[in-house]
C-alpha cells in the first residue's frame, strides 16, 4: 500500500479546502503505513520505521501495489528489477514489462518480479510523486527495502531515477503507458460477458454525457468543485429510501449531459440513466491537477484517452480493445458481494472516455476519487430503474435500517448486540467490520 500522508487532521484539511487552499505538499509518502528508509541523511531523519520485503534469489513474487492516498499520483519502481504487469483490479492483463509504473489514486496493479540480481546489496523500493515539482517534493518520497536472503549489505547510493519526463512535465509518456495496458481475454478466470454476446465496437450508444471539471470556485463564500456546473451537496435522506417511500422534492433528475454555460451552483442533481442502455461518459478534466474518478455498480470499459477538449471526432481514436478499470483495495472485500466500482484516471487538460452497459438497477455514485475534490462537491449519481420489476429483486432493508432526514419519523428503536464479541473474544475484528460495513448499503448508496 502506497499513499501520500498528512499529519493534519481531516477537519483541519477540510477547513483549508473551504478557504480555497490546496491540500499542498503532503508530509510524506508511506509504504505499508511506514516511513522512508534513510536513503538520504539530510532529507530523512534517523529512527523512522520503514518497510522491508524479504525475498529469496531466483524466485518470482507477485507484488500487488495499491495507491491508497488522498490525491497524489505515485510512480512505483524497484531498483534494478523488472516489473512484469499481470493484473489490474481483478482482471488479467496482457503481460508487459516496465521499469517504473504510474499508479493513480485508488488504483491497484499486480506485478510479477523475479529476484534475478546478484544480491551484492539490498535494493530500494520507491514510490515518488508524479506531476509535481520534483525538486520541492523530493523529501516526500516513500522508500522501502527489498532484502535478498543472501544479501551482502544494505542498500546504498542514489535512488533509482523517476521517469525521464519528470522534470518537463511530459504527461504524454504517462498516458501512453496507460494506453499500453490491455486486458488478457485469453486468461482463465471470471470476467464480464463470458458468453461473448457483447461486441463493444458495434453496440449503439443510447446516451452521451460529457462531464467537465474545472478548478474550484467560490460559491456562498466557500470553495466548491463542480461537474458540469453542479456542485453536489449530500442529501439528508438517502436516495433509495426516498424512492422506496415515494418522496418528492429531495433530488432532481436534471443533471446536464454537457457543461452549463453559467456560473456553478450547489444542487442535488442526478443523471436519469436508462436501464439496459449503453451510455458513453466522457470525463473532461479542465482542472490543473491529475484526477481519478470512481464509478459504483459497474465495470467501466475505458476506450480512449486524449489531450485537449473532447469532440465527436475523438471517437475515431477510441480503442475497442477494452481496458477494465476497477476498485480501490479497501473496498475489495465488499464489492465482491455488492457492487463493482471503477477507477479511471483523467490527465489535466485531457479527457477519458468510458462505455457502460446499464444492466444493474440502483442509484450509483460517480465521483472524484481525489478526496479534496470529492469533499468540495465533485460527484453525482446515476439513477438506473428497471421499470418492470418495481424493486422486487432487491434485497429488503435490514430491521435496524437508519431513517433520517425527511423519514426520521419512521426510525425504530435500535437494539445493539455483541454477538461478534462473544464469538471472537471481543475487540474490533473482521466479523465486526463486516457487520459495520454491510448495514450502510441499505442506508445510502
């Protein structure tokens, strides 16, 4: 697990964001929750606990890397070792070799790494920030140690260098790297559409949404971020409970399919998606920062990246060799049971196009995975309703569902129990974690 790390509390960071400030440079980059190995006596103080991976020469290891940070793209590399990409977020990829790899916020990749070096010393494992001023951010580089069982000494010398384009902000190299990732459809294992009935280059698109983001603006005295001029505000009443109880006026189904030509506003506006439709969503990033977006409920088929503003002619550059983008690691356990979120990167000044087959009824979140932009309102939902089944195939809400907002009068007395504690001996464990995480599915998606 790699990620940027801030020592300030979330409330302090939110206060700064409300005032129009950026998150700024993090206090560090962690690897498995630990600080950097002291690769530089000036930049890194003594006494910091760091991560170490113990390996045997000649063996090949699967190393799964997850960017669990707030907002920083990280470049991952292992000194003197080759990274053979084999999987991304639950799907096999065409195996390709890399010396370094950009991993954006929320994304996960698996690499096969063969321990083929002579073990004259240990080796550095590095996670460093991308799309930033490298000279200023040098002190927030995450460094771990790869330790051979027959190693003859500690790692020494300079860190393996970042991509050659780091100093001139050449994002094209990173985008080309993203384009090189392809799903391996010949590999075994479950995947969508196993019968081959979908030919994604031939399905007619039923709806197109061009979702544009720009730098935050001030609305009602606070900084806010928006998609197509709508800065989303959290509802007091969860959407599924609104629908089940046939309430009106809680949200609108008027989310614009293209950017509004007016100042942004704060609203609760959802995309009125068509069940069994085939929707094209273009994420247009006119902000100055690298961003990733998260889609609940579906696999998103990434078909194109490009710089500049998307137009209908951009479809000519789509690649119908589908790339699956999926979920942040922390949600893997839940999403095997409930939903299949997606993480798509969108480069600054560029666009990413995805295709989605809307065969999963529900109200599904589409948001920025960069936590600063998400907090400031950069999200919406897709409301997908099957007009024929009236919720009959949906699981009923649990007896302890929490009612709030306009439905708070329906709230029943909550009965708390400690079955998990009695079974597992008390404390916070996987069983109690599952109980805590399952219930919110019926409160709000």
